[in-house]
C-alpha cells in the first residue's frame, strides 16, 4: 500500500512530499489561470494573456524542465582530471 504513495513520485525523481508540493503549486497556478479566463470571458479587456501565459509556464516547468533533468541524469559522470 505504501508503494502507491512513492512509486510515481520516484519515477519523476521526487519524494512524496516534493511531489505533493509540486502538484499543489501546479494546481494553484491552474486555478489562478482558470479564474483569469473566466474574468476575461466576462470582461474581454482584462486578463488578455494570463490563461495562455499560465499554460506556457506550466508546460515549461512540467515537460521541458523535466526533460532537461532526465537528460542530465542519463549522462555518464566523468571524473575531473
């Protein structure tokens, strides 16, 4: 049962608490971006790019950044001479 809490976070090189913090951070940003979209729907002159900026930022953090971390983890360590 405990593995259910640790397997996925470990697969992205995070502890359970680190993963929870990241998920809460992403959720908070998505909530704010979502609210900005609703505001924009009501008042088209407000929050012009907040929704799309939020999506781009989250994609950069979740996908692009994690790919870089994985590429670095895959590189062999070379000892300094």
